[in-house]
C-alpha cells in the first residue's frame, strides 16, 4: 500500500541501503534525489559498505555537500561474523528508522528476501524498493531503444511510489559542487583551465576493463594530431599517474597542447569540477566516467563486454560508447584469462577516434 504525501513527510528517520563505490553511487543519484524530495524533513542515513579496493572511494566522498544523506552506517559486505551482524542489528535497532529505501544491487530474489527479514528484525516496518520479484531484479528490455534499461532507471522504477524521477533532467544528477571545490579544480587545471580541453582517465581497478597502455598511448597521439589546439587533463588514482604520463608522451610528441596530470591530486568531487570544464571525457567503464557524465560532459567510453550493454553506460544521448558484443559477453569476470579480454582488445584506436570525431567534429 502506498503512503500518502503527508505520511511520507511525517517520517523522521529514513535508512537508504546502497552498496558499491564511485560509479555505483553516481548511478544512484537520481534515486537519492527522489528520496530527498519524498522525505524532505527526515534524517536520512545511508547503510553502505566499507570499500574493498583502495581505488574505490567511499560514498561519502561523492555525496558530501549534496544534502542527500545526513550520515552513514558502514559494514563489510558479505560478512558472516555473528559479532559484526549483531553490532549492525543493534545500531539500526537503536536508531529506529521509520522507512527503509532499498537501492541495493540485484543479487537475486532470495538474497533480497533475506535482507528484508533482517531489516524487519531491526524494527523497520515500512520498506520501499526491496527487489523481491524477478521484475524488480532485472533490467527491463526497452523496445524503443532495442536495449536493456540503464541501472539508474531500474533503481528509480523500484521506488516509483515515491514519485517520478526524470533521468533526462540534469538536476537529478546534480552533485551540488561548492565554490571552493570548483576553485580548487580550476587552480589544479593550471595552463589548460582557460582553453578547450579533453579529460582522460586511463585507469581502472578491474583487469578485465583495462584497454591497455599501448592503446591509450596510440589514441592520445592520434587525438593530439587531430586537435592540436586542445589541452589534456589526465585524471585517476595516484598509482595511475605513471601510466597516464606514458600515454601522454605521444600526445606531446604529436604536437598536442599543454598537459596537466591530476592523478591523485583532487578529490572525486574536485575531479568532477575539473571535468565540467572539458569539452569531452575519454575513459574506461569507470567511476571517473560516471563523474564526467554527472556534470553533463560528453563521454567517449571504452567498455568491456563483461556487463550487458547499456546497463552501465553513461546516461544520456550525448555520450558515445564502444562495445564489442563477443560470444562471451555478460561474463561478469573481473579477471579475464581464457579469452584474453577479446571483447576489449578487439576495439581499435580507429574506432575510438571515430567516436571522438562524432562528438568534437
């Protein structure tokens, strides 16, 4: 049974369940904006995981200053420790949420039902979006687009009782970047801040998504030759700085404009502020790609076929995605040995240059 608007507004404590890291948090932005609109007066806390990878920033690093979340409750995903589960149960029981909004990833109906039982044991009576049916678990086929619905669309569909979320409205993706964050990003961009700029992120925390250093090097050489008046901003984690510099060498040798290496120098939100200055972002299926898409910067994204097409593509018609649907597509592998990343390594530099030209002309 749906709640009335008055009942929604009367809720005092709302628990938002969302797992993942940078990209997962960004894809859920429209859903979280919808939650904030439905429960404007409530204290909203997010139950989320402790990052399992040093390259994966916590949700708080993305949502700070947005006003979408007022606090966090963290735990280790997949824990079987009775002590840790008991601590989590006790924490939630003491806080006494009025409502749970479930924005978890699709892990199967039985897993969702287990989660539902756990949250009921925590005293939460009202739950929204728990995917206890196959339809809520899967990304629907959209006949008009001849493709699966994006993950962002699945999330807002599951909580549609809270209202409508227009995914095409930039306001639903707004990170509410502060003046200080924008100023720090502009200062870090230095010589490229006032010119046409391409932002690039060559890194990824998953082996099966990595297009390869030589491909990135060749690509940047080609792009520099074609667009000599552009500056280049490199972005990523600190450990990706060397690979980024390796790729940029051919940019410089090919007559490209000034280069600034931002790897490890900006927070995720400051990186988003830097991306907003770019005419184009080029990168893997990665968190930085979703950051660029959130600030409405056109992306050319190089995707492995480990995930189904379109589900995790950057949202919006202004983006271009290179995706080869090989026989083993949808494998979900983080490390690909047998096929040697055939879906990804078969993508040529020419293909990516063509997509870049489609955006920049």
